[in-house]
C-alpha cells in the first residue's frame, strides 16, 4: 500500500492522514469548493477538488472520487465515517476498480447495513437480540400484529437506518398507526429505502458498544466497551470507557458476543457491535457499524492500540500482532464532542469564522480537530468541529481532566455546545455514573 486517498473531511481526515504519515504512506486529500482552505488539504501530500460544497456533488460523488484516485495514483481509499463509509455500492466499485477499500468487503457491508437482516444473522450466531419483527414488516396490519405480540412500547426503525434517523416510539396502537407512515417516509428520504422493522422498546437502557478488530486470517479480537449513553435525540454527546455498569464478567460476555457476530458475518477490518443493556444487565444486539467510529479515540487511550493503523494493516493482508489475552485495559477515558451549535436555540448549527481559539493541553488530554484560528466553518456539513479526549487512572481523575479541558477551551466567533457539555460533566448523577438514555431529558439541561 503506497498511497491512500481519504474520502472524507474534517477531523477524521486529519486523523487518518496523521496515521498514514507515521506509517510512511502517501496521502491524497479530496475537498469540496467550501473546503479549499481546510486543514486536511494542507496536511496531505496531495489535494484534489472534487466538486461544489453540496455533499451530493462532492463527498458523496462516487464517480469523482474514483477518478481522483486514478488521477493521483492512489491504490487505496479510506472512507472515514459518515458520507460513503458504509455504502456497499462504493466499496464494490472500489473492488471492481482494483482500489483497496479500507473497510470490510461490499457483501459484508450490504449484509450488515440492513438492520433487520443483521438481526436475523445475530440470532443464528446466538447473540441476544431485542424481541421484534423477523425482518422488515410487510405493512401496517403486520406491524400492529407484531406490536401486540411483543407488547408496547415498540420502536419503528428504518431497516437501512443509522445516525439516529428513522426512529419513532409507539406507546399504543394509535401512535403506531400515526408513526408508521412517518418512519417509512423518513427512511425513504434519508436512505432511499422505505423498509422498516419493529423492536420492543427497552425503557431507559444504557447504550454500550464493543470495538472489534478482525483480520483476513480468521483472527478476531475485541477492545472492550464504550458507553455511549449520553445522547440528545439519538445523537451521541459524551462517551466513556469503561462503562460504569459493565464489570469484567459482563465485558467478557459482551466481547465474546461481538466476536461471534464478526465471525458469522465473515467480517474483516475494525467494526463496532452496538448493544442496549437493561437495568438487569441483560444486553441486546442493536446493530453493527462497519466503519471507524467517531468515539474510537477513547478505546485507543485505554488499550494503546491505534485503530486506524490496524485498519490499514488489515486491508494490506497483515495478521493481527496480538491475541485477546494480550490486550490490556487500563485507566479511564472520556470523550466530549464539540459542536458548532447553539444549545439555547434548539441546538441550531452555528457556521462562521473562528476569530480566536485556544485548545486545551497537558498530560492525558488529546484533541482531534481540523479547526484553526481564522478557519471558516461551512454550513454544508455536520456541526461537529472537535473532540476532546481525556485519560485518567480513575474515572474521577478523567472527569477532573475533562472539566479542566472544557474550562480551557476557547472558540470565539461561533456558538458551541461547550457550556452544555460542562453542565453534564459536573452533574452529580453523571459523576455517580447514574444515567441512562433518558438522562438529558430527565435532568432538564
């Protein structure tokens, strides 16, 4: 592998470029017209414009991306997260174009991308799943029958969904009838696929995911859990590892289930198996993400394993250099997502020019970002502009470091969610580890 084209932007593009530099691999940055002065274009060995600001004409333009790889002589493409990272068609075109796609193969992405199909696969592997429909529901009548069988409340979910989109809760038959067509429409608009499925709604669970690595030689390991429970409208805000509800016994059970999931799918690359954990510490498979996750740094901080480098080594055909028993889990790590948005105006995005910036530093603090003083945040993309990741020997130490880091952070010129995150971090129930997916609403931030 000699040259990697990064089919993404922002902090994840910068993150991948840095890993490539340390591996002596050349990089190509693609950028839209809105991202002409973006940091990733400056750090890469080469940069090529692929279209206008609109994502459909640039970062989602498969034809232009493949042509850019040919023009620059890139032999591999790293999709990052979001955009085309879980697009089976894109992965297949890369394969047909003799370009290595840094991720699982297109058939596996297609298999696991459909949430109802992946659920059936997990049943086959003996991985606990949430009670619900066997595959996609056939119509409203079918949905009503299934809901009455498993009991309300239920969740209507887009089969091709992700990122918290295409999800509605129904507490009774009337709500089911109202939400059914809404979810189908949302699924069609967001994913060009209106198939939906039904799951039992697990009240106030914890959202815990397991990071796995799987090479092309049949070796699969897990890197422990990440607790992603602190969410707003199904969008993650703060993640931590280890989870305050996962002990060593449960970690081993969930880790083994995630490894089983990867093996039955014939999975290679890094991946994340997401679970819901109820108040009795029962866990249920939700979905498998076939890409690098936004929150991967906290796992890197706790294990010392560079997940992006492992992704690249795996697609190059290398075997994992470590066995499960050799992976050490130490300390505690927390990540806060810094978004350019105004929490006081219903989290309205806040694009614009950064007039002053001060990023926190010091022992145990890592910042993943692509912003700089004078940078203009475009209005066309996701509002996340930075991630603060901290590591401490204990959870209390990690919380103290995060408080200090948020206090030091200065981003003037645009609104951010910094103060909102700080209010969560200093909340007594968060400090006690006493929270679930309804935390934001219950605490009334």
